[in-house]
C-alpha cells in the first residue's frame, strides 16, 4: 500500500511537522511519500529521518515538486 503526504506549498517547519504526524500512521517498514515544494524541505526531512531513525529511501524531482520517500523505522 502506498502512503502519501501532500506538503506542497508549505514552508519550514510545516513539512517536517506534517511528516512526523503522517508517519505515525504508517505501519513499520512501509514507505511514506512526501511531496514538497519548499527548497529546504528535503534537507530538513533528511535530518528528521536521521534523528527519528527512519530511512530516507529516495528523493526525486519533477516539475518543481520534490518527492521524498521515507521508510518508517521499526
């Protein structure tokens, strides 16, 4: 099952705060895809993953939107 969070248009720290809330509902080991437009969000999400123990699986950019894929720890 694919889990997605649309954080486009939000600026720091909202993408990370929304990701923290959304990933709590994702089963352990599954991936949450977060779509962001804030240029600092990928860096902030990488730091969040490192601090929380989640795995940043991939980052992809298309049409000005960055999609960050995060595997929930556990």
